[in-house]
C-alpha cells in the first residue's frame, strides 16, 4: 500500500507540475489549460466544482483533498472517436482545468493533452469546448488560457 501511495504521488505530481506557460485572455491554438480565479475560499470552490461537474454531465472519478485535485471519469465524444477526462486542481482561489484524451481505436493506453486546435475535427474541438463551458459555469472573476509545456 505504501508503494502504491508513493507511485500515486509521483503520477499526480507529474500530471500537475508544469514548465513555463504562455497565457492569454482568449483561447488560442495549442492552449491546453484554463485557469479561473475566484473570490471563493478553496473549500467553497471545491464544493462548487463538484456541483458544476455534475450539472454539466460529468461523473467524478477521483477526489484527493490532500492534493486538492478532482478527476472526472472518461467521457466518450458524440461520434465515439475520442474518450477524455478532465484534471482539475484548486490552489489559492484558482481552478486549473486541463485534460487528457485517447483515440478509441488506439492500441495500448496512450493519452494526449487536450488543447485548443482550430484545424482539428469537430469531434476533437468539442472536447475543449466542454472545458470552456465548464470554466464559464464556475463564474470566476477572471479566466485565462495557457499553453503549458511539461518539463
């Protein structure tokens, strides 16, 4: 059990540790994270995120109050081309929203970072649109879009 906890820590640490970020007020090609700043306490924000996810049709797969993260269950896009899930982290009245997707016909368990891409298929674009819709529903004071590059 102790080994599992250590492995889980490093997986979550890598999933939520980022390098330099390019940040703008509107979605731009290759942005892959949405940051919503609110005036709510982290605990109030945690509750609001849970309720908003459920209202938007997501199911919660994992909640970790120690790391202040929430992960949704995998969701299949309308044409069943992709499956994806959201990773949400709360820190200092901010919500960091990102996600991973996989091709449903791919071999193995390869996941790729969801980003905003103008030239992509409608099915793929619908994934980032869902992220924007969720971020908007949080009714934050400010919202920024970032391109985060993993170290």
